[in-house]
């Protein structure tokens, strides 16, 4: 009887492990397919000139010499996403700390609920809201890099807040109690013990938010709009990689479609580089 029970447990364990492995494969297949397709279609246009050359919107024959570059759009994407990150990451992390450590009351639960609602809100609705807000206060900068940064920040804050909150709640209470027993004030316990223990999740949430912002298109069409010169100032329209990919991919020109694939591959490699750099730096800093 004992052998049969142990045998059933082993069989059940193998079945569950096999199902988990199949689920991992099912999740990796679409991701690897996207990366492979972008690499196959975009690698042939990659070059240093492609990264720094100005944008090209002419219809021309499908040859390498006719491909335009993405230099202005790449620079504008880095600037606008950087400004959005400067606005959203501190606010999101502080909000997550508040909800995790101090928000165990009706107000905190209400904030957490609305954070979940904002996380699932369509990005185009966020863009429309920011556009209406800027039109109300200052119509002159309704279409500008600043309004685009604000729209991306609104999208990023709920993601960072939610991941920070969940990550800090996974920190064992024994660490907090040990710090309190040593006479460490609560604010130092939160910043130096709790936040340090959950730093991996916090950084992961920040990276996910940056990736989400870098690939957005709909809110930028309503806020940053478009500029062939990329970034010309916070109060001027800006052309980013997301809208560039959207416009080039829908073009009848094979050269512009190839440019869209190249820009897509650069965007994927950029986000992958940011993720790997952050994780390597975190491992070297904290072991």
C-alpha cells in the first residue's frame, strides 16, 4: 500500500512537472518567434549609418542604399522615456512602499484598487486624458515631447507601484521585527532592510515599466505627435521609434517596411540590453 501511494505521488509529480515544462515552452514559443522574425527581417538593414542617419520617407527601390536611418527617432525615444522614468519611477516606488508598509487601512486599499484599474487601462485613453489636460492648461504644448513624457509616466506609475508593493510584501516580517528589536527606526527599516531585500522585484518592475513605455504608440500619437527631426525640445513635437515603426510598417514602400523591421529589432535589443545591464549591475553590487 505504501509503495502504491509513493508510486502515485511520483507519477503525479512527473505529470505536473511535464505540464509546467509544456507551459514554459508555450510561453517561450511566441516570444522567440517574435525575436526571430524581427532579427531575420531587420538584421539586413542594420549598420552604424542606420543608427545615426536621418529619417527617410521617400518611396524607393528595395536596396540597401535607399534605406533611411532611425537616428533622430532613437535619440528622441531615449530622451522622452528618460524624462518619463525620472517622473514615474520615484513616484511609483514611493507609492508601492506606502501601500506595502503603511497602507493597511481603507484609504490604502482604495489606492491599491485604483492602481489595479490604472494598470489595465488602455494606453490610448491615457493619451487622450493627457492631451485634454494639456489643451486645457496650455494648448501650445499639447503636442510636445513633454506631454508625451507625462503620458508615458502615467502608464508607468501603476506598473512600478504594483510590482513594488507585491515585492515588498514578500519580505518576511521577521526581518522587520529583527530591525525593530535592534532599535532601528521604522523609516530606516523600510529603506535599508525591507527595500534592500525586495530590490530585485523593484528593479524588475522598473524595467518592465520602461519597456512598456518605450514600445507605446497610441498615446504618443495623441501627445508627442510626430517630428521628422526627432527631438527638438520638450515643448516641441517629437518623433519616437514606436510611431516610426507604425508609419513605416504601413507604408507601400519595401524600403520603409524594412526600416520598420530594423527599428523593431533595435528596440528589442535596446530593452534586452537595459534588462541585462541592470541585472548584471545588481548582481555585482549585491551579490
